[in-house]
């Protein structure tokens, strides 16, 4: 029986074009009388069952130097034989063996590398970069195809869809999953396994459901875990040298649905060389075969250690390499066609000479991702249409608002009593325009952000086919910039608005004559011909002095409303955090930043809406409307409130009691309430109706005359304050001496206050000829635009607009609840988008609210303001 096959002679094969020396494989040695059981190693190499003449292997002897230079690999002798059988004898098994050795060498580049022949014949431009192969080997392409050819062919494959695919992205259809076929070779080149790819075999975490995971999920599927070094050693021992894997896309076309086609999946080894970095797509070196894990053993394994010892496992290996990250990336083109899926891999090198232990934790990640290209996305529509339209609308609303303000102020700055010249007036108007523009711009950016996030997220959640893929937004930093810009603009305008509101003029008109009114008759100017002169505002028949409890009571209510909100910011923040942790699961957000932001902002908006609705329905129904309650308190105290936010605009609350007086005993008050309930007296409004709130545009003369009276009041207050400050630190002997001065200053203050009170009483009663007003309702357009288009205003006539929506609540923190929520929402979203941490965002908002808005329009400032008016 023959033992060897002999390869020791050639024959010449001639044709018309060339003459080739063909190597013969004989079953008997013709040199030694047809002997078939001996192989003379002096002239031959023995490899498996072959006896090969050394002269035939001379071109491949240098291959041995590759393993010796790279590593003391125990099978370095195989390389020259694999190269000889593959390149010279065109043996398919040997070529697969050579390709596997190339994968084992991690696709090393060099003249004697097992990859050299594949590089030269399969990848373009390689000859010029890694040249040096013998001329006789050039031009002969060998199989298997280990590399993708560089250049236009590879780019077209990655950038174009596969024509005629029958796959569907409709989740209701059957053909909505990829069929991936795999072949696995052992190191010798023999086919080990072929069939449908098992993702569980690739997933070292072993947590995937193959039947569902392969389908066209519209999210980026990701499995991540940490494995110990001992786990990897066991996996490497299990796989051994028998895991050289190639993947193929198995598909059919619409034209030939019965014909099954296969396309090798390109594999990008990201850490192979610098050319394979993610941004260098043009020069990628794509391969078609890979190895999942491989550990290199020492040539001389120490046997003195028991095999069950942990140190034994570490001692037998020199270094290793395993796939740290695998990503199956699919591009979806126009018409829901897909391209050839790209497999991205990243390896980790393990040097056992380092301080590794069997418990060392090493990461592994398996990802399936989709990305859509070639179609106009909703984001482009938003950028091209909504954003410019929002900016145009912002500028238009700002110009309309400034036009309305300028109409109100027409002639005020030119008044001789005004301390503002034309140049300063223009400067102030420019600043107000910029602040108003910033306020509207912050709202526009917020609307744009919500459209951007919510449209993408809702389309993603409701789609039946892959309209959008994850990640939803590639330019997430752009959203961060939008939200931060909106938050900064809103912060500036909010603080400016509160600063402005803390400096308005407010006067409480007391319709009951104060106690000093009987002894001090103050005559107004000749132009103040009073018809009623508070005729119905006198005291009751006993003409006893009235108390100050009504004014103090109403001031306390005003201060309370100034520092209270409709909704709770602390509850809003922490409820948002709790709701986010409940609903923002991986099954919902798929670990996508945009979807997380969508859930986070939706929780915040939903909780605020619930608070707002409950306050305006249940709480208001049970406890009453705080604004209407305050108006009732004004009527109970027989005090009206006149507010001038600006010289040309303000609010008026008509609190005049229809009974004529309220400073009386409890039985009388109860009788008055019964009379109102039974409609036995006039109604509370100016026109004998239920309307007691008005938005006012006073005549220009009113502000000028009010400034005169206010100046007298301010001087008397300053004088009294100076006397009190002088008395601080004065000896007791001087107290009685200065007591008369203090009483004189207080009397002047009372007289000045009485003048202002009588003046406003006369104005409300239409008792001043050159200062009058008309009462009207706002049109629908005026209510929508929050402005006054048809103003009946001149030097001596103003306009009172009936205010059924309690617009005067804007004087309090209570009325700015939505603006505060908008600011908090912008800060919350901006912080979350930057740090991706809901707890940090919530804490920042709570601290900011506590530090900045707990004392906004607080009692201290209000008490000081009212103290100046009522001292």
C-alpha cells in the first residue's frame, strides 16, 4: 500500500499563446523504481501525505521567516506548504488554508505574509503600496476572495442599493427580515459548517432572540456585557482553530423571485490600520473572512502545574485577540431599498504578560443599526420652512408690539414735564425692541425644538415601515445650542420683566373719607371742577372716624398674590424625574438621545398640563378664583386700585362698594351682602354691570398731573424719613423737641395722599372736564394680538377696556406662571441635553427657582412700596 504522493517533476504544456511548466502529482516515485513508501528528506519535504521536491518549494521557503519574525507560532512550517499548494497547484483547500492563516496573522502586510498574494490580486492599489512579489506570481488571481477591491467598485457597492430586492420594511408583512448565510472553515481550509447564520453564536453575551433580532427593527438593537478573562479562555478553547467565518446576504429579486442570489458581506476591521478609521471610507480595506476569538499558546507549555489551577490557564497562553464590538450596519435608500449590510468589527489585543487575572472584566458589544439616506427627511423640511417662518413671525409680532407701545406713548416723551429727551427716548425704545425680540425669539426656538423632537419621535413611534431610523438626529449638538440659546434669552427677558414690574405705580383709591378729610379741605386747581367730589364716598351718618384695617387687609392680599404661583415648581420637577424613570425604558427609547429627550420633555409638559387643568377646574371650583376673590375683597374694603405700568397704560380695579360705605359693624355688612344678593342696590361695575376690571389707556394730562401730586407726596415722605433717621442716636432730651416736626411731616404726608385720593375719585367719577375716558370692549383681533389697535386717546380723553380675563394678574407672580414654567422648562431641557442626566437637570431647576424666584415680587419690596404710599 502506497504511503506518499510524489511531487518531484514537471511537464511542459504548450499552446499557441504560452508555454507553462505543469507540476505533476504521482502516486509512485519514478526516480526510485516506482517506490511509494519512502521519502528522502535530503532532497524532499514531507508534508502530510506528500513528498515534495525541495527545488519546487524554493520560491516559498522565505514564508517561514514570517512566523519566526512575527511570533513563535507552532504551525509556522505550514505556511510555505499552504502557499505552494494554493499558488502553484491551485488547490482550493490550500487556498482556504492560506486565507485562514492570513486571518490568524490579523491581515498582516509584508512580502512573506500569507495575505500578500490576496492583497496583490484582489485589492486595487496594493501592488504600488506593498509591492515586492515575484513577477511570476503577478496577474494570477486566486480564490477564495479574501478582500474587496478598492476604488469605485467598493464605493458603489456601499453607496447604492441592491437592485430589485423583495424585502419589505412593513412590519405586517412576512419578508421583513434579512436572510444571512454563513460558512465556517477550520484552519486547514476544510468546510466546517454552512447554513443560516446564528446570531447567538456571534453574541458572546448569549442574550439574543434570533427569530426577532434579524427582523427589520426600526431601532438600533444593542447588547452589551462584560466577560471575564476566564470566560474568553473557555470560549477560545471551545472554538479552537475551527472558526474562520464568512457571511453572505441571501436574497431574491422581484424580476426572478425563484432565483436565490448571494452577496458576501463586507467586513470593516476598524483597528486594522489608519485607513479603516470611520471617516476614511474611500480607502477602507474590507475583508470577507474573520475570526471571532483566538488565543496564542506558548511553544513549550509548563506541565508542572495542575490543570485545575488558575495559574495554569494563564501560563499556557502568550497573547490573544477577540472581537470587542460587532456592528451589523444597514443603509436604507430611497424607496426603502437596502444596500449591502456592512459588518464593522473592533478587536481587543490581550497580552498575558501584563497584569491580567482570570477575573479581569472585558467588554463585548453586539449592535444592529440602520441609517436612512437619499430621501428628504422631516428635519430638512423643518430647517427650510418652519424655522424661517418662525423667525419672520417673531419679527412681525415684535414690530406689532412696539408699534402698539409707541402709539400709547405718543406725545408723552415730548411733554415739557417729561425728564426724558428725544435721544434717550429712542435709546430706551431700541432696548425695549431688542428685549421684546429676544422674548419672542425664545418662544420661537422652543417651538422649533418641540417640532424638531416631537415630529421625529412621533413619526418613528407610529411608522409601519422604516421612514426614520436611529439615531433620529445626527446633529444632536445643534439641538443643544438651540435650547441653550432659548434658555439664555428667556432668562434675560424674564428678569427684565420682573424688574420692570417691581417699579410700577399703584395707588389705592379709598372711597371712604379718611379721618383727616374733615379737618383738611384741600382745593384742587381751577381746572378740577368736581361734580361729585366723591359724593357717595363719605362716611356713614354718624360721621365717626374710619379705621385703617381695610387698607392693611387689602395690601396683605396684594402681597400674598405677588409671591404665589398657580403651580408648584418643586412638585413639577420631581414628578417629571419620577415619570421619566418609569417610562424611559430601553424598550421605549432604544437608548437614543432624541427619544430620551422626547420622553423627558413630554413628562414635564404633561405634568404641568395636569397641574394647570386641576388648578383651573377643581381647585378654582373648590376655593374660588384668586383674582375674583381679590376683586371681592376690594369691594368689601370699598377701595379701588389704579395701576400705571407705564405713563400710557395700566390697570384699574373698581372696588367701590355699591352700598356707599363698608367701615361699619358686622350686622350692617351682612345686610349689605343680602341687598346685593337680592339686587336691591346697584351693581359693582362702573357701568352698573359685573365688570370691575379694566385695561386702561389714560389721557396724557392724567399722568402729568399725577406726577405733580406724587412729587408732593414723595417730598413729605422723604422729610419724615429724614427726621426719623436724625432721631436715631439722639439723646432722650431732644425727643420731645423734634416730636412736633415729625407730626408736621406726617400731616403733610396725609394731606398729599388725600389730594391724590380726591384726584382719582374725581377722575373715575368723570368729575374733571379736561380728563375723561370712555369704556369699551376689545375686538377679537385685539385680544388675540394682546394690543390696542383703535385707541381713543388724546390729551384729555383715555380709554378703559373691559377686562374679563383678569389681565391685571400680570402684576403678580401668580399671573406669570406660564412664563416661569417656560423658563424652567428651557433650563431643564438645556441641562438635560448637555449632561443626559435627569436628576442633574431637576436639581439645577429647583436650586435656580429657590435662589432666584422665591423672593421675586416678595413681601419686602411690596411693603416698602406701600409704606411709601400710606405713611
